[in-house]
């Protein structure tokens, strides 16, 4: 029965093309009956014979006329098919934009059974933090974009509830400084340590054991309330020293055009020498920018006395006598050779000015 319905539907859909093909047999008959020796004469005869042939709507059953009708029918069907392929897709029987509100059953596969293991989206919707859920189809990107004006509740209703989940490590931008004050104690206490049964573990006294967070604060406004970064703690080779010096010069050159390349090279040699001495010879507690600034401040230069040696010169002389091939000694000798006595004062003034900009970096 179903097959009969499909054949009937197919026949009805193609009936117009069949009728047009039968009608087109008349054009084949006109062309066949047209008189002429060549195509141009035959075309003139075609138009004069056409009204006579169209007086009757009955199709011509001559083989050549039927071939013309089949070709016209196929061409028309092909044109309609190509047109339909590029047509817009309509959802007939539905309103335009027939989306519906999701239900709890729709979001349920994306929620972790353990509430603490979710990113909270709304009061009833969450998203599991598990990157490999049981059903791979439910794996989703964990990025969330929250857009709202000032005072709309982005921090109060989204950020803080997700911080309270305490299931991950967090990097929080806190321009107002309120999040640290309001959530710091909670993170410092941490989350209960769970046992194999999924329940909080307790000590011998019956108190819940917590796993505290390590809170690190970078405060660029008040450095007294900020953790400090000491690049000297990450120096392990001469290559690391050169990287530190290059970064230091690039970030303290200020605005405007770059200076003469000669001064940059001399400054690089001086920094390499001083930082190399601090890294290899100074005690661990003195390996910081404070010591570097003290060295620079102690580098007095007297233009009227070329034989004068400041405390830093004497320090490097003593090191050279003990370790002539020391990295810092080699860099300092190159600096003295490049800078010379006359230009040393100008270079030191330039370096001292830059050292003041790095004062906040000291550990």
C-alpha cells in the first residue's frame, strides 16, 4: 500500500513535466515539417508553420517529435531541481524561529552528579568540570563569558559561587580588591579532604581535615601588600643572565627613539658583569635587585683622576686575582675597555636612572 502511495505521489509530482513534454512534441513536429535548405531558411519556415501546428493541443507521436518532447521535459525538470537545491530551507508547519526553552532533562547529561565538581551557571544549570565524561557527546568547552554592566551582579552571582566550589586552581583579576578580602579566608581554610568513600576525612580529634589553598597576591598599586618576584632565583647559567639583562634594558629604556647602539652594548656588558658577580659570588640572601642598585650607586667616576678606582673596581680586581677567567670579570673588563674613562660617567648616569625604575622589582 505504501509503495502504491509513493508511486502515485511521484507520478503527481512529475505530471506537469510530462504534460509539458507532450506539448513540446508539437515544436518537434513544426521543425520537422518546416521547409528550407539550410538552418536560416528552416527557421523562417518554422515560425510560419508554428501557428498551424499549435491549433491542435494533441501531441505528435512521431519518434523524432517524441524525442524533442523528452528532451524538453528533462531540461525543465533539471532546471527546477537545480533551483530547488539553492532554495532556502523552510520548516513548513512551524513558526519561524521555533526554539523552545530547555528543561532539566536537556541539561542533566552535562551536570556532574557531585555538585562540587561543576561550574555553576544558574540556580538549576551547571556544567561538569570532567573533561572526559562517560558519554563523550556531553563533553563541552569550559570557557564561560559573562557580560553585564557595572553592578549587575557578575561578581556576586557568578564569580563568588564558583570560587566557593573550590575544585580547581584559580587566577582572579581583582581591580577593586574586594574579592581577596571577602573570599580569602575561605580559600585559606580550603575545602574538606575527601576519603575514598567520598566523605570528608577527620583527624583523631574528630575535626574535619581541610586542604588549604596557597594564595599569591600581585598588587601593582601597593607593593607592600604584594608578593615579589626575584628574577635572580631563576638564574642557572650565563645564558639566563643575558636574557635577564636584555629584558631589563628593553623594559627600562622609556619612550622615544632608541639611543646609540654603543651605549646599549656598554650597558649590557655592565649589567652582565654586576649580575654575574651577584649570581656566582654573593650570598643567596643578597641575590636581588637591591644589591644590584647598591653596586651601581657605589660606582663613582672621577674624570680628573683616571687612576681612581671605586669599590666595585676593587671588588672585581680582587675577583680577577682569584679567578681570572670568571664570567663577571670577563664582562667587566670588556665594559671598561668599551666605555673608557671619559664616557663612564655618562653611562653610569644613564644606568643609575634606569636602576631607579627597577627599584620596585627588588625582592
